[in-house]
C-alpha cells in the first residue's frame, strides 16, 4: 500500500462506472496515488484498466463516487482542466499526434496553454532533450517509426509539465529494443525528474524495472494492491487473476517446487536470477 506521509496526487473514492444500464466497468474502487510513486495497473481484458485511466484524467466521470486530482474533485465543470496536472499517453500514439513536424507537435500543448514564446521554447527544448529527440525536431511525423512516434507523443505531454503521467500500454506494438529503451526512459522520468507514473500494461517481464507498486484489477474491482515483489511472486494469486508472472519468476517457481525449495526468494528479472545460488 502507498506511503501515507507523501502528498496525495490522485484519489478514487468509492468509484463506480457503468456502461449502459447493466455493464459495470468499475465497481466500488477506492485508491490513492502518492507523489513520486511508480505504479503499474494490470488485469485481464475487460477488468477495467483503461476505464480507470480515463476516470483519472477526467475523460470519464463516475456513475457513483468521486475522483480527486490534487485534492480537487473532477466534475463536468472543471474536468477539461485536468490536463494541466495529469498527462495521458494513449495506447495508440497516432491518436495524439496532430502536427506536421516533431517540434510543432511538441509545442502544440504549451501554445494552447497560452504561455509566452520564451517559456514555450524552454519547455519544448526540455521535452526534446529528455526524450532524446533533438536530432528529430524538424522531421515530419509521417517519417517516424512507431517507437519514435511514441516518444514524440510523450514529449508533447512533458512539455505541458504535468505532475502525473498516465500511460496506457506504452510498449504495445514496439520491438524488444525499443520497449527496453522506453522502460529505461520511464524509470528516468520517475526517479530523476520526479514524475508520478501510473502505467497500464500486460508486459509483466519489464515492470519490476521501473515500478514499485502493482494494482491488479479483476472484473472491475481491486484484486491486489501492494509491493511489486510481494504480488508478482504470489503465483497462485496471479493465476486466480489470469495474470502471467514474469517468465523468469515462473521458471524459478517451478524449479524450486521440483527441488522442494519453495521458500526461496523468486527473482523478478534475469539480472536478479544471475545472482541466485
């Protein structure tokens, strides 16, 4: 569970969201996200993950309950201002790239915030630098690879200086090396730049590299919420939630079971496994 001494940046209070009259996408969700956290949200298809992200950013309002962003309740009246505090990276980055070139796209948000030209330029340069896009600043968007487009979309969010980054399946459709590079960037944004991360993903093999907390949703409810090591090494609970553990974790779980060493610590990554006796 989160450290209650830190500032609360996002809170769900008994949130229910229904689609139509009978489909419950979220059912009585109460959660807090704290400043500086790096949290992964997992669950099988239809468990409510994307709905939770949309509720966090004001794209969806609760059928019942309340969502607070920086201690302010999101309502019909103010939800359009949520983007000043929280940035949402869509699963398909094509959905948020609007302009002809990389630089124009990254500056689109700050321009619409009504900032001065000097401030806009500083923010754009900052975002391009953090995302490693300086050499691509004048390249047409349609000349970029899928991974580059993902980084441009994220740079556009960073340029608006939100305190919370919400990402829906950020490694979806990326090759192994590009996914690895993006995971390193997320870790850098959290640890070195202070962004709070809330990430939905099915990629269980990489999440321990940047996340400290994991929330598993099942049928619109919270199934597990805890330290990433405690949850990912609870193989029986993951199976109950239809979640595959990291491949290396399952391997050592089965290996230890065969050798009757079931109480040994399970590694979450190959790097950890190397140091296993």
